[in-house]
């Protein structure tokens, strides 16, 4: 793809433990491809017709999420999310930024001030760039039907914050898109399902959606 011999990449699921046992140092395809493309400004977006979520942190333990967050990282994710939605909808994007903590921290009552120290400064910098966004919103109300109707993309602080609502709403047709790469890369939104892989019962819809999404992105 980097050599322009193909137009894009669609990857299937991997079992990350098998990679580790095989000596592969990357936690997933996203990190491997970013390294091979020599890109540091990248992020993962899971997207469907119903909902799109961009993740600030990806494959890290939940306990490590707060220390992995930074103003720069949150701002990068906001910018990549906005760019992706502008290309898709050909208009300004409506971005919602999720808080990290319950009730968006309640001014430090339920947080270590991550919202005030990290998320709000990133939002202010994004607004100064002309990005239309709302937040930080408490995650338990950010994904209501009314909010989704008025949102193009959510910026989520950690893996499950974005993937739980996305998979609840669009498990069969959601697609993983790596933003920030110089190549088109899409993937399925699920794992290897080793208990089904040999039975012929595995659902192929997400893989088909990933192929269609790759073609659409190449055509852009």
C-alpha cells in the first residue's frame, strides 16, 4: 500500500495473545501499521451508520488509562475525528467528547480532575481551530437516542467507553478504521471467535462492511 501497488488494506481479526506468544511486540494491527508507516499521530475509529467512536487510548489496561491521557493525545483524536467526518459528510462535523469519570467528575468530587486538567484544555484548543464540539459529557448520557441523532462522532477516552455502545447498536455492520495513516486500512469490529471459527457459523457481515468501507475511503 505504501508503494502504491495496492489501494488499501482490509484486515481480519487476530488473537492478540497468540501474537504475544509468537513474539510479536505489537498489541494489535493498528499499532503495527502505524509503526510500519512511521506515523505517531493516529487513532482507532469504529464506525457504522448508527454511531461512530474514536478512541483516545486503545489497548491499555483500564487502570493505566488516566496516565495515558494527555491534552495533546485528546486534541489529536478530536482533530482526526473531525477530519474523518468532514470528508464523509462534506460539511462541518458534530463532535461529542466524552468525560473520563462518572458525572464528568463533578468538579473533582468523582475524579482526579482529569476533565479540568486534560479534556477541557483539549476541547478549548479544538474550538480555537474551528471544530464544532460538545463536552466533556458524562458517558452515561452521551449515547442517548437524542444525542446520537445530533452527533457525527464521539471521542472516547478508553476502549470500552466507545466499543460498548457501538457494539450494542451495530455489532454486525461496524467497521474499524485507522485514522492518520497514509494508507487506507479497515478491519472488522470483532475478535477471532475461536469457538465458532471451525463451525461455519461465524457471521461475515462485519468483514463485508469493512471491505465496502475500504472501497468508499479509496474513492474519496
